[in-house]
C-alpha cells in the first residue's frame, strides 16, 4: 500500500495519460499510449502493495518508451509528463 505522496503521483500519472485520449495521435503510437493509460488508471484506482505498483508503473514506463512522438504537440507534452511521473513513482518506491 503506497503512501499518500505516491498515490498523488499515481493519480497525476493516470490523468496525464487520460488526457491523451481526446488527442489526434498517429495510429502507430495510439495503442502504446492507450495501453499505458489503462494500466496507469488501474494502478491509480487500486490499493496495491508497493512491489505490484512498481511492476505496473514499470510496465507503463516500458510502454511509453515506444513512443517517440505522437504527432500531436499536446499529446507529446502529456506523454512526457507521464514519463516523468512514472520515473518519480519508481524512484520513490525504490527508496522505500
């Protein structure tokens, strides 16, 4: 069960990825972002042990690593923010 600071980061991560849903992204990256969005949303909404959260957020980070650019500047900003948030979550969980 993650602490409240990490939970806040998880909610922000999910919100950043959710914001990409209405953006016009290139078809070849849409599935990577959509899957990352689904995993991030599940993690943000669940009360999971730290190791499970780390595994799933690592999966989000891996999925997003397949996205160089989305074809939409606003979506790119959301993906970049999500990558930063995922890295922050993983760093905080690694410190615990």
